[in-house]
């Protein structure tokens, strides 16, 4: 199924599948580092997504220890990780329009394939969503 997401992302962004896989890894890694409950739910449903996130984290030399992850989830840490994500996406050749289309593409795929909702823009990664993990439903906090 990860191949399907890669293919759909490449088509939506007008990139190669290799490039789409790289940018998906960046977004998934960022979401995981931010403690995104959407990412946790997606990892449960989408085989290979957690591995892609971990490999990308290693490729980016991003911290993966518990203390660093907690620091990255503070307001300043969230801002830093989000800025790092944008820089990494730009290094992969994405412009503003492609970056703007990336999260809605992932969200649409997750909603259609797995019934997961709740990540359609950057604020959903760096914000604080609420989730019913048992029901696999993700929704933005009110």
C-alpha cells in the first residue's frame, strides 16, 4: 500500500516516484517526531510507513532519542522541526505549490483507504490533535 501512496503522491505533485518517496519520508518523519497521533494511526494501517519514517530520520540525522523527541514537541521544538521539514522538502525540489499539495494528498489517501482523517495542512502536524485510537479516527482538537 505504501507503493500506492508513493504513486498517488508522485502523480499529484508531478514528481518522480523516487522523489515522492523521499518527500513522504520527510513528512512522516516530521509527524512522528512531533508526536502526531495521525502518524501513529497511519503507521498501524500502512505497512512500510514507519520504516520509511525511521530511515528518513536517519538520513536527515534527526534525533531519535526520547529526550530529544520530547524537546521537539515543545512549542519552540515544534517550530524548529516544521522549519526543518520545509527546508528538507525544498532541498528535494518541491516549491510552494507542491508543498501545499503534499499534506492534503496524504490526508486524502488515508481517508479513502483507511478512514483516517485529521491531517490536511501543516498546522495538523505541529498542532495538537485528539484521536480515538481504538476507533482509528483522528480529529483536530476544538
